[in-house]
C-alpha cells in the first residue's frame, strides 16, 4: 500500500515541477505528506521519542526546522557567500574587466572556426571565476561576441559557444559543485582537484573539437560563409550588461577566492586551511579596499557591501530553500521505505551501480531540460544519491559527479534556460537554433563524462 502512495506522490511531484509550480512548495508538501503516511502506517516515527514534541503535526514542522537550521547555517551560507561575491564583482565592474582581459589575446586569430574553438576554452576558463551562467553569458555577448562576428562567425555559432561556457560548472566556487562535494563528504577543493578536473579536462577538449566541426557543418548547411562576412559589426538587440568604468587590473579581483582556496589546501600550504566563506568574505573586503583606492570615497567603498548582501539574499529562496525542501523530500522517501525497496528490487534485477548511475543522470538531464535550470534539477534530486550509492557499495561522489555535470549540460540544451534566452535575444536568433548548435557538443561531453567516470572511479 505504501508503495502505491509513494508512486502517487511522485507523480504529483513530477506534474507540479513540469507545470512550473513552485518547486520548493511541491517538494516540501510532498515530503511532509510521505512523513505523515509513514507515521500513520507505523513504518517510521516522524521524530525519535526523545526528540518528539508530543504532537505529530508539530513533529513534522520540527523536522523541517531541523533541516533548515542545519543547511542554512552550513551549505546555505557557503552558497550565499559565493553568490554575494559574484554580485559584488559585477557591481564594481571586476567581472567585465576579467572577461575583457581574457578575450583580448584571441582577437588576433585569423581562422574563423579555430578562433571559435579557442574562444570556447577562454570562456570556460573565465567561468571558473564568474559563476553565474546568465551573467557570464551576458558579459561574453558584450565582449567576445563582437570579436567573433568581426571574423565572420555566424550569430548562431557564436551563441552556441557562449551558451556552453558554463556547461560544466567547474571549480570550488560553483553552487552545484559545492553541494555535490558536501553530499560526498569532502570539501569543494578536494572535489575539484581529485575528481572533477579529471573528467572536465577531456570533456573540454572533446567539446572544443565538436564545436569546431559542428558549427562549421551547421553554417555550411545554412549557406553561411565566414569569408563573406568578415569585418561585420555585431548588431546587438540590447546592451547585454551594465558597463562599469573599472581599471584593467580589477580583472584580478574575481580570481582571488580561487587562488586562496587552491593555495591554502593540500595542494600547497597544508598547515593552513581556508573555507569557501572566509575566502569570499576576505575577497570582498579586498575589493572594498580597491574601491577606496580607486574612488577616493569611503562612502562609495562601503556602499558596495550592500550588493554583496543583496546577492546573498537573492539565492536564499531559489537555491538554499530548494536544497532544504529537496532534502526533506529525500528523507521522507527513506522514512517510508521507498529507497530500500527500490534498491532491493534493483539488486534482484541484477542492476549494478553503473546502470543505476545512468538512471540518475538521465533523471537529472530530463529535469534540467524541462526546468531550464541546472541548479533546480540537481538540488531537487541529488539528495537521493548518497543513500543509493551506499546501498550499491560505491562512494557517493561516483554518482554525484556525473549527475552534477549532467545538470549543467541539460540546462545548456534547454530552450527555456535563462542563458540561452538572453544570448539568443541579444543576437536576434531563436533559442531553438541555439539549442541545435549546443546539442552535439554537449552530447559528446556527456558521453565522455560517463565513460571516464566509469573507467576512473567505479
């Protein structure tokens, strides 16, 4: 009986997410419903006897409060600090300065499609420090897009490259990477160095090569000859990013947290450690000092801190609350026994950890395409991975890593993803055209990730 109820709740959750209901509300209500059913059937107490409030309804919300307190003060604070720092870097113009410095060396390349491939690598490098997919896309549309168009690259090809700049969310300061590391029981730096980078470097090379040939193939199909369009100026439908008159050396500011976390880790200085939050806070105050030196105004330098705090607040609802609600839902599935039943059935059917990983990756991919958000897809379902991995006797990271990569890849082939809509709108092309241009490179990247994950870590 309980499995029938679980199936009905799962159908309701999928329906709610597909129909664009608030995912936090959908997951929270579904989780509390399953907890209530588990309690009603005598399968699992809502809270241990020594922690119970004495009233089942209060216990439900006590569980919710406990997850909220634990996540908001830990992982939630980390994610909010990263988002706040990204907002502050945009506010002072440092993100735009970094992109301009990174784009400048490729301007001298004369081969159109070689430049396109190199531009992709440059964009991915910048994504290590500019963590917002949409924000980075807009910055690249202002800086890199005109350079590519001047060399005769088609608007669709240029957008295809720019839209995939955050396709892997690599580095210790990315939201999904931080969450995946936490669920795997390791710090973000170790996750990046010991696992993520071993998959991402080959994925980058595969994607770069596929961009070269796929964009050229699509252009030829559409009758586009770069030689006939050299010297064209990009006609942007909108400005794309608010320009701040920041000096070139401001491009170093977004790199500071990454340098701090890499330096004070097991890679270099092993006797000193620095957390993500401390790296972000210290970098913000360094930025404020730079603003004081640049503007000679204490008021202006201090006012910038508001953008950091605003950035923290903006991700609390969409990201932190989503993590909490997703974890509540995952815990309810465990409480009612759904996870154990599923894994027992999978074991009896001869399904191994490799095939189960494919199932989890497929779930994340579909969710990311439907929702147009890599964060929402990954944070909604990845809480189940540690329990699944434990049952199969494999480290959680071996499932979470391909799931994390699949979430951002799925967003890159979604026509409703904010980054695709923004880039397509500026370049005056259809989002579906951009999806066509991103589809083959992203398919190659996903296959590479799954193959390497299986060979290296499973």
